[in-house]
């Protein structure tokens, strides 16, 4: 190493296992959550769900997140897909390099008795709002990659 030059700190390696839902109601509407300011993807519409707690079953974690992010009670119907996101050049807290790997399962979820979505305090601040949308409305929204994948939309 040349005098006076320091090597960049090695990237932290982080892996996150998350469970999300393509959540629908009897009318065929889709439930989406908007990512709060200050979080990756802020302002974009996302699938309800998130990281599972250590030792938590994915479907159980998803249903917990569904209540926290929207106040909805749902039933997991089946597994839609398993997705992988790897970004070896992500930036973590304080701008530190982060080798980020997310494994995401997406379930089909039905809410039989939908109510007006309400984000609870338990959501931890990453969810700004939640709402029910028709397929035509979803087509016009700015979606996260996983929400676009699950809904079959392009995302914007």
C-alpha cells in the first residue's frame, strides 16, 4: 500500500429473510403499503410484509406484518414465488459499504372482511400508509421491484 493511502473498510455482509403478501379482497382489490421517507424505496408502493424475526415462520411473520402495516386480518392461501435480491455495493447506515442479500418469499393472501387500512405504531415507521387498489389503479403506481413482480405490473 502506498504511504498515506488507507484501504476502504470491508463491506459488512448482511442477509435478510422476508415474507410478503400479494393481498387481495373479495372484490379483487390489491392491498399495498407506501414506504416512508428515509427508507430505501421511499414513496414507492410495496407489498405488505417484511423481515421475519429470528425463528419465526414466514407465513406467521407475514400475517403479523399485515396487521401492523394495515390493520387487516388475512389468510395465507399459497406460495406465489421466492425471490432473491443481492446488492454487493449497497450503502448501509452512515454510508458504510454493505453487501446486502435479501431472500423474499411472496404468498397469496386473502382478506375476507377488508376494512379501511390503518398503519399501527408497531410498523416501526417504515410504512407511511396503506391502501386498497384496483388492478387499473395499481398499473399507474410507482411500485417496488417485488411489488411489480408479484402483481405482474411494470412498476414505475
